[in-house]
C-alpha cells in the first residue's frame, strides 16, 4: 500500500442544485461536544459496469438540497458558540485514480492512516462539512470515500444521507430517494434553564479520561454465524448481537491485558437517544443524538461470571437511559463546556483497563447502491486510539458480523487466542 499511487483527476465544490435556507444552524450540546473531526468511511464496489462521475455529481447536488447543512461551513455565532453557517457553498467532490486492485486493498481489509490518506479527502479548509472522493482502481473497482464532520451528524444521519444520494444516482426522484425528509432542528435537544445535572456522568469527564496515548494496531475479527450463535447461546434468550459480541470482546480484553481481578473495568457505550426523549426527536433527525455512558464492573466478574451475566449488565445499563437521564447529560455537557472541563480527544485517552464499543448494527450501512449494486465492504478508513472497537454487519447478513478493534500490539496474540478459542 505504501507504493500505491493515487492521482486526483478533478476536484470541485458541489453546491445544492436548488436554493436552500441561508441561516446559522444552532447546534446542541451533543453536537458541540462531538469529536472535532470528520468521520471517514470507505465503500468498496468490486467492478461496476459503468460509472458516470457527472451523474454522481448531479445526484450529490440534488441530495444537498434536503441535506443542505452538508454544503455549509463550521462557524460561530455572535456569542462564540459553534454553529453551521448554511450558505450553500458546497461539498468537496473529488475524482481520482489509483494504480492498485481491489484485492490488494480489500481482500483482507484493515483500516489504516494510508487508506484514509489515499481514498478520503482532507478538509481544506477544515471548516468544510462534507467531502467525497470517487477513486477508480486498475481492476475496474471503485472506492467511494466519505468524510462528514461529526459536529454535524452522527452515523444514523450520515447513512440516511448516503441512502438519499445513492437513490438519486439510480434515477429516483427526491420523494422516492428520501421519503421522510431529514430534520435538522436541534431545539428538542436544548438544555434546561437553569441547567441541572441530576446524575453523575463520568463518561465525559476529563478526570475519567486520564489515560495516555499508547501505541496500537488495528485488527479485524470476523464473527461467523456459528461463533455468534455460540456466544448468544451462553446468554439469556433474546440477547442482542451487540450484547453478546461486546461481552465477549470485554472478556477477551481483560484476559489479554492481564487486568488484576480485584480492579474495576469499564465499558464505554454509545446510546441512540432519539426514541428515549419525551417528546422523541423525529426518527430522521440528522444531528448528533447519541450519548456516552459507562458500565463498570469488577474484572473478576467479567472473567468468572457467565457471559450472559456480562451481556445482561450491558442491557440493563442501556435500558436505564431514559428522558430524565438524557436531559441530565445535555445539561451536564453545557455546564462542563462553559468550565472547559470536557475531554478533547476521547479515543486517545481511554484508560488501559477500559473498552469502548460502537455498533452499526441495524443501520442501513449497505444501502448504498449508486447503480453499481451494493458495496462489498463498508468500513472505517482509520481507527483512532487503543481500546476502541466497531461492531458492524457484513455485506451479506448470513455471513455474520465483523469487529474492528484497536489494541496495544503486545496484547494482540493473547487476544486472538482467547477470541477464537472459547
């Protein structure tokens, strides 16, 4: 991969195809405390029959009409608070070629800084809200790299946008490609006045995130249907895929790192709060509507208790997130932001005793047919910091799921032995 040469054929800003609202989009506390970076993904299509970059560009321009904040820029309001300046300047659209084959890169795909650099545009200026790159490989395959600023939307909103863009590229009209218009109004997530945090929220605390950046390697672990069924069989009936796989990951991590049985270990989870608020935010809300929480247990319990015990603890923690808890988090984020007490780079500062698992299960990850068929692979372009994992489905659901994990190199062999041996 180091020798792969990528040549940019064209680079342009694509503006919405119609007039869109001109405004400063107010951002919620979930938005302004999200990672100040672009979420970079790659979509790999093995060998589309035809690919028209002009058709893709025109479809992007149409998609940017309902999703107009993607054509804006990160700015600040009169009080110095972050906002999105929606003025239709456009999203970055890049077309490139690469002198490699899909098998070279995606036969045994591993996210890496090289993948991020080659196939996903770099924000210039950094205030760009969205960037897209279509790269043609010498085998006839195509890689679509996407980068959407995390301040603007979470994964649910981003995948909804890709669904709309790809539908328009197939020739659907807007009402067909986007039957439920996206909602950009964050006012349902506005903090209370005066703000008051009724619960303790250590998942966001700089006092909790006191680890140090450590060397890490990115690992990819397929979870076959047989292994997944085995994990679920050791949990209570009806256990979720997320609960079973995450409990297994947590146990393997504790073993591989040799954590003392009497010490505490924490699982950092992300929770979609759209349906947990009262009133709920619209299902097609595009902003950030996820919170982070901690599940804390003794290492001895993770190791010695049945896997179902660990999975059930995760389930109960997620069930406890209700409207009152979400409102408390929103207010806490506002209070701590004013004091400057929130972390800046959470993925780099996770303590070595802990694990952070994000799931894309149940999301329309592979609903991205631009007229080329569904992608063979959708994955993060790069991982950031040890102890972080993604769990996502594979292109064919009957092939199980896959785990992307960043881990300290000295623990890799032991982790792999445990992951596949139980």
